[in-house]
């Protein structure tokens, strides 16, 4: 799994703009320098005309044409370099200065038989996916490395016989495995529990982990999700076409389901979205403060059935971490 064709094309269009801008700046520099030193343009023009002349003579049978051309070019290059040095101008003044000297803003390094993505392209893809994910503002700084289990108590047992720490460690391990196995196995996760127990942050950790693997993620609050469904229903613009990220992204995260204002029509759109994604084998993560039994009364029996049979359920426990951080 990787970028869609549309996403890859969008990234590469940015590279094309970057490369053309570098070429344009080089042409402008050359024009300014040659206005100041007209002899440089004369040298360049003579080299170009001499090359064409040498080819014609060589084809006509002149065996000295190439050697004569190379000798004249060496003389002109020596003159050119001397002229530039005496005027304090770099020899490569007319060459493009690319953002990435490794790939010359092509995004790839190596020859045709061993072409690889440049590290700058990998970074650009991650940056693009972060922007496209809508993650900023929901779970800033989220990562498995930063997820702390220290907020969960080790001295009190839950009804399942495990401590808060042990219980949450199992959820953490499943989340890590979800990312590690994503290329081979899609799953749907439901995070339930009280406010402040880490549901949103854990969703963010998963999103970041997948984005770092160049896997497209869309992160929406429940309100944003339903607003987007509503806009799509009534919009005739391409922005909400069949390729909308809600339907196509490898992972859709709906945060805080139950906090939104909804109605029967929007619930129908919600069901269709879940149904379509499951049919395509695309993963969805939902976090909610609702109890499972509330889904049928708040949404519909169809949605309840889809979620109860198609998702793995994880109950987050513990105290309000946001409150603990403020102490």
C-alpha cells in the first residue's frame, strides 16, 4: 500500500515546479551576467555554432574537424573562465541551483537500472500525507515513542483481573501490531472509554505510524466527518467526487463519535460509508465515549450491526490524563 496515483502526481507536480523554478532562475542569472559581460554570450554562441560546424565537416569527411573543434573549445573555455574570475563570478553562474543537489529536484537518484527514491522525496511524501491527513490539531506530537503507560495504575485490579497498566499495555501492543501488520492485514478498531483516557492520542499514534510508512490516513472529528458527508451529498464539485479520501484512504479515523449532531439522512450516509469501506477492505478506527448499546438507539440497527460484527473493541480505562498532566 502506498500513495494513490493522484497523491503521487500531486507530489511530483511540486517537484516539477521546483525544478522549473531553478532553471528559470539560472536563465535569469545568465541573462544578467551576459548583459554585463557580452563577450560571455559571444563565447557561448561560438561554441554552439562550432559544434554544428564540426558535425557537418565530419560527415563530409574532414578527419580533423573534431580535433579542431575540441582545441577551439578549450581556448574559448579558458577565456571564459578567466573573464569570470576577473569579474568575481562563479564558473557555474548559468547552472540551476536545485533545492536538493542529490537528485536535482527530480525526486530520484541513481541511473535508469538502479533508480531509487531520493531521501528528499520520502520526506516530501510524509509531509504531504501529514497535510492531507487532517491530523494537525487533533493529536499533535502523537507517537508510540511518546505514549506513556505511567498514567495507568499498577495497584488496582479491574474486573478482568488485570491492572490498568496491564490492560492498557495490551491495547498499546495491539495498536503497534496494527501498524506493523497493516500491509498484510486490514482491521477495524473501536476505542471506547471515558474522556481523557488516551483514545484520541492512541489513534494519533497509529496515524503517525502509518504516515511514516507512506500510507494515506484521514483523521476527522465526528462533527467534521458528518459535515463532510453532508457537503458531499449536496455538492456537484469534483472536490467531493468518487475519489474522496473518506472512501479511498487506507485508514479513516473518526474521533469522538457521539459528540456530533446527526439525523436519519446523515446516519444513512454513515452506514453507506462504513459498508463501502468494508467492501473495499479499507480500515476504519472509531473512538467514542458511548457504550456499545447506545449505538443502535443513536444511529440505527444497521450501523450497530456493522460496528458490532466488523470491529475489534478496546475499552480504555484509567483517570483523565489531561487532568493528571495539569496537577
